[in-house]
C-alpha cells in the first residue's frame, strides 16, 4: 500500500467541486448586502440584472396633471387710494374685506379666486378677481379698512407652474441622471450536503502519521497510523460514494454604465464542477498481507493498553468488518479507535459507517507491479470535471407609462465556453496532467439572452417582477478523447472517451416587494418562483431573500438573509454590507456568512457558505 496516503488525499481532492453559475452569483454590492434582493428597489446600474424596469424611472419628470402640481402666484400688487374723509360714514364703507383664497371645487384654466367678504353690506361692491391658470393653492391676502373709503386694484403679474416631481418616488429615481459602476467583483463558496463534516474530519488527520505501505511503522507509531487510516477511509468513501458532498465556489466580475433610461455593461461568469462518476470498488488492494495487518493491529492495541477481554462494542457491531478479514480482538480494537475518534469530535456516526465500508473494500497482499492485480495502482475510479465560462454584454432600456408603472428589457449578447475532462485519480501525476489538459478540451459558442421586468410603485410600497433568460440560452458541448501522461510525458493507460453535454441556462422568475418610506430607508423581500440548475445534477438554486438598507448620507448600512429553498440541507445565510459615499464616488463592500452547521479547521470555524463583493462606482 505504498501510495495509500497519497491515494486518499487525491481522492479527497478529486471529489471537490468548484462551481460558478450565472444564476448563483450575486450581482451588485447592494444585492450582496441585502440578501440578494433588489427586484423592487434596484436604484443603480445593477438594475440591468435585478430589474431593467427601474431604468424607466431614472431621470424622469413627474406627470404634470392638476393633482400633481403646485401653482405659485407671484408679484401680487395691491394699489390703495384714500379718498376724502367726511364726518359721516358712507353707506359703502367696508370695515373688513378678507380674501380667503379658497380652492374652487373644480379647477379650470380661468376661474375665480373665491373671494369671501365678511361685511354683507359690501358684498356686491367687491368684484371677483380673475386669475389665469388657477390651480390648487393660492396665497392668502388680508386687507383691513377702517373709516375710510378705498379703491382697490388687484393685479396678478405672473403665475409660475412648479411640478411636484414624482410624489410616489420615495427612492428619488428621477434624480438619477447617469452612473458608472466602474468595477464590481464577487467571490463565494458553498459546502454542499455533509461537506462540513468531511472538512472537519480532514482537518484532524495527521498525514505524516501514516505509511502508504500499510500499518508498518514503529510500535509507538501504530495507534496513530490506525487512527489516520480510519479517518482517511471515512472521508474517501463518503466523498467517493456521494458526489453531492462538494465544495462549490463562485465568482463574477463586471462593469455597467447607465444614462437616463438606457444601460450597457459587460460581465463575466464561470462555472466548473468535478464529481466522481465511477468509484472502482474492486481495486483497493495493498501490499501488506492480512496476517501482517492484523499483527500490526495487535501491536497497536498493546501500545494503547487496550484489551478485548470483556470489551463491549460501541460504534460498530461484531462482524461488521468480516468482509475485510478483520475479526475478534482486532475488530474490537478498531471499534475502540472509532469510538475514541467519535468522542474527540473527529468522526460522526455517518463517518464511522463510511470508514467501515472503506475498510471492507481493502484487499491485502496485492502486487502493485502486476497490471492484473487488484492493487490500487490499477484502480479505475474516474472523476468527471466540467466547466462553463460566460461573457455577456447586456443592453437595457426602461419605459415608464406614468409615475406608477414601468417596464424594462435587457438583451444580452452571450459568449459561452464549455470545457471538460475525465481524470483517473489513482495516479497523482495523471490527475495533475488531466487538470492541466482541461483548458484544451473546450467548445465555444454564441447566443443571446433576454430578461424582462416590471415595476409598480405606490406612495411607500413598490412591487417588481423580473424574468431572467426567458429564452433558455444554450451553449454547445462536445465529445473528445483524453490521453493521460506521466511526469515524463509517457502515456498512462488507454485513451479515455469524454462527452460534455450542452449547457443550458435555466429561465427564472423572481418576485419582489418593498416598503420604501424614504430615500434613506427601505426593506425588501424577493422570491424565486423556479428552481434553476447548476453543473451539478443534484444541486439547484431557488432563493428566498430579504434585506434592509439605511442610507446615512455618507454611510450606507445594509443587512439581510437568504435561503436556498431547493437545498433542504442548507441553512439560512446572513448578509451585510457598508457603503461610503463621497459626493459622486461610492465605495461598497458586502458579505455573507452561514448561520447554520459549519466546519472547523485547526480550531477556526469555517462557514458552510460565505461570500464577498466589492465595488467602486460613480452616481449622478
């Protein structure tokens, strides 16, 4: 078993899955901070992704209708001429005249200013004042006359119409003339299914404590070698038998520019996945004989001070290792070591079961130099690695029908590259060579994508919906042959046929609702109606997201959370972000951190999912 340690480590690496999906990646610093929401509150260039309907309200005057404007009467002139005063009060003396400026019941282009006279005697002597372009509100003018006779001349010199811009637009989108998201970059990862358990187990393995030839160390080293063998066995079998246990990484980068109701940008996505598509359970042979292996177990038990007399099994049942030939006192000692690893937090019950399965597959006394033997040197287990890279150039336009309703469209020119390979991971050199050759096994194709969005606004509520990739753009796969080589360039084994299927970006429909009492504060919730796939067959994406933003002029604070409803094993992910606004320049950062079951590596907690997004932009 000369290379068993290296084999198990490579087996772990082989089942790591690295993936970046267009639908998986967050776009924009605001979305990262508020849990991925943004359908109802997109207010910058990222509206190209979240909802292009927002472009319809950018840099837009309000509708000029009577209910949405204020008329200001300026330069009101009152000329007062005093007449001769007699000793007798004239019958036409007006003690008090008050102009109340009441709003007429119906606003017309030419109307009256609703003069009310408090002295009924003079009611017929006060002429109605004509005001052109009369509207909802007038200034109040009060004139008091005592014991004098006056002649009044009221002249309206000018009337200025001032639109009250978009009363329903609490986010002040009409102020957005243009903006430039100069650079936005995001990275993240997810440990799927039970991967946190395997990461924790791997962190506790002392790889220097195990000789790949078998349990053939010095007496004092044997107990540690047994522990390492059991830990490695549990990790390898668990990851190899269930490719859903994976490490999933995503990233995106791009820039956008918007001007009025239009937007244009460029953004890159990429995706790669590796999974064990064939686990060869026949060729797990080691050089050490079963008798030598059992003798080493006895020596390890003696070194540990373990006695099988009267021992009660705790982690496995007697006979569980019968397929491997390990029984009696040796099997009891294996149970003893598994129980120690469980009590120390290194293995879970599931990992113990995986260790048992793996040990039962080991065949003893196999010659690694015999091509017909069941030595691990001849193991045919393979890893399939697939990748997808996407570069897209989106063009967006939004049209507002009124202050409440807008629609938008984003058309995307998309250039996709599909790549893939197969890897036999029994030989480390061949494994490395296959990864290097993955770049040569590609197929590029061009397609277009289409997104549609709608946004409806009320005074403090906003509702949005967006359909992404409604045409399900597809990119060509390919078939090929791969020849593995060793470090000297010599062929290793026969050529391997590979087939990488076409890659289709699934459509998605997302709904959003937001409470927006002011430009400085908003709360939003969004929901994906559909499950969208990734390169992993059993890992889909369907998010429920919510978040809030408080903009304190120079500082913006964002909080939120999201959950992937398509993955019942995944917990909620908390998000947060900060933005610094220096007049037109903005610097933003956001992150996410899982709040559920996490892994532990060398005393440090590793979240099940984490991500980071940073951006620099200009907004006018």
